[in-house]
C-alpha cells in the first residue's frame, strides 16, 4: 500500500454570539520521504535556507517557531521577501513553490524552529 499524507487544520470559535467552524485539509497520496529538523538560526537578522535533506519534491512543510517569531519566504529568489509570519509557539502548514528561507522577525533575535518536511525523492 502506498503512503498517504493527510494534514488537517481545524478552527473552532464559540462564545462571541455565534459559532464558527473552519476545516481545511491537504492530501498527498505518494509521499516517499520524510524529514524532521530542529534548529536555531545561525546568525540573527540573516536569512537561511531550510535544509530539506534528500527530498527533491516537497509536498507539505510544517514550520513551528519554538522560540522567538519567524518570517518565512516560500519561494526565495536572491532577495528575502516574507510570505509568512510565524509567532513564537505557533506553526504554519504550506506547500512551498521554491526554495524556503527563514529568518527572525524581531531585530537581533535568533529564531529556534522545528520543521517537518514531506515529499518524494
């Protein structure tokens, strides 16, 4: 049986006069590789590429900022342009469209982050 990757984000809000439920999901049916990385940014205020290991095509990436806030560029092309901001203790789930870079959001801080990468060889 082929591997199946299924990721779901669920948001539920109650108590403000109305209820809100939001569900989003993503499925990739043929992931063959998985990578997990826990890392501290090497130099504050300097973007760095996220190491995707031996994965050639990334189907899904999950980034959690464990200490300090992070900015993420999902399609780095010589100049860092933040596509996502991930607050400390929060995470982001996305399918990148190129090389992914990360850097700190607050000057002089170094972000520590955890990343899970799913894809194919």
